[in-house]
């Protein structure tokens, strides 16, 4: 009798746990006509437990952001490229780059892009992934795991490569291309509740690990496409190709919202370095003045350490620029008063080669935007 009673309790406990889990259906996948509204906090202060959890509780309170970021999914015919006939939607970044997507019964898939290249931002490309990059899957359940490999290929004009470098190659190439290869592992390793500034959601948590590698390939006579990244790196140390870069994030999804509830980006020790989260309160249908007009670019990017920050359309205010490493440590900052346009040159040659982030703050200390920097110093 006692054994039977114990078995019944175990069954009931397992059933109650299963009832707490949710399934993310394809009704939450964005498509043409949808707008995702999120905030970004580039310097979060919450503690984060990255271990797998059942019936977990993740609390993200005291998050700050001055603007609402809008990602608008439009009809693909409104885009410029004709190279994505299967696309069901397109989004456009503030810089004008178009990303094409296919939404179907099993997921949201990124097909490719048209506009500035995603590595250096200096080439105009019209490129498709070798196979669609699945951004979100549905239905999504606890325990699901998926792996995928894909990449972007786009040409590099030989005119951009110094003759002194080309002449050092053992064989003169007919053409060059950039190969941006991606490997992703997605594992739904947790379920429970996520609290965003006091608003509670039932969620699944997906751990995403992406390994990104940038290669330079040359089309050589009689040999076809060959990887010459090692040669480029040897002839121009610090060029930044050939070495993989690992990016880890934790994505929290609800079965009622099209936005991810939260995307927590972490460093190599699972410390949070930024969080993008659902905008719970929309006070106006129009973006804020800052999010609508302020544009800041850092160039060149990648850089050897000498940067120029260019502000455009900035409302009159004193702005602070802060450069941080991937663990959130502030390494450099400066401030200036801007009304409209301005430029600021920064000498960061003392920083080592690697990935950094710069954040723009207003005079009240509110973070307005965060962008990635890559230094290719030896």
C-alpha cells in the first residue's frame, strides 16, 4: 500500500510539473504587418543563474532604457532586392540594410540581406545564406535541441586590397570573397516565469551558442575557391580573419507575445553584458525623439584603434560615449555637447585586438544605443 501511494504521489508531482510547462506555438512568430517593440539595457546589474532549470524564476527588474526600438516586418515587395522570391517579410535597419525572412509553420527563417555588409559595413551586398538561418522555431518545447550551419558569401572588390598585399600572394587570384560561416546550437534548457520590471510571463528559456568565423577565400586558376585567411593574417597581422568568435545568449519566449520576453547576452563566464527586453508600456504610437532622429556611427569598424564617432540628428544635449569590453568593464569614455551633427575622434590604440561595445548616454545617464566594435590590432 505504501509503495502504491508513493507511486501515485510521484505521478501526480510529475503531472503538475508538466502542467507548468508551456509550448510556444507558431502563432507567436512575426510576419508582414507585425511590429516588435523592445528596449535595450547595455549595462544590466541583475544577477543571472545560467544553469538549466525546471520551474525556474528569472527576475529582471530595475532595467533602464530611454527609447523604444521598433522592428517593423513589412511586405517583401517593399524591399529593394529581387533575390528572395520566397520571402514573406522584410525589415529595414536605421542604416538602410534590408533583412529578408520566411515565416512558415515551423519557424522564422532569415534568408539573407541587401545593403551594407554585416562585417565591416563598407561593402554593398545582395547575399543569401547558403541555407536559411532559423531565428525562431515553433512549436518550441522544453528539451528541444537543434543544430544548424550556414553562411554568407559575398565578393570583395580587388580594388579594396592594397597592391602590396596582393603581390605577396603566391598566386594572383581572379577574385576574392568573404565567407561568414555560422554554427548554432539551440537548447531549450529551462522553463518557468520571467519578470520584466514587475510584469510576469510564463516562459521557455533557450540557450543559444553561435560560433562565427570570417574567412577570406580566393578564386585561383585551376584550383577554384581556396581559403587564404591564414596567408592574409600572416601578411597583415591583426586583420581579424580566420579565428572563430563565440557568442552566447539566453532567449526567453512566451506563448502569448511575438517579441522575445528577454534576450540576455553573456560573457564567457555567463555574466550578463546586455539585455534586450519586451517594451511593456507604449505611451505613444510615435517613437521618441531620440529613437527617431539620433544616429551614431563609429568608423572605421573594424578598426586599428583610431575611431571617429559621427552624430547625426541629435537633439540638443550633452552626450557621453563609453567603450566597454565584453565583461562590461569601462575602458574609455568622453562627453560633448551636440545640437544636430558632430564628430569626435578617439585614439583607442592602447586597447588589444578583440570585440568591444560602445554606448551613448544622454545627460540624465539614460543609455540611448549600444553598438559593437571590433579592433584588429595585432
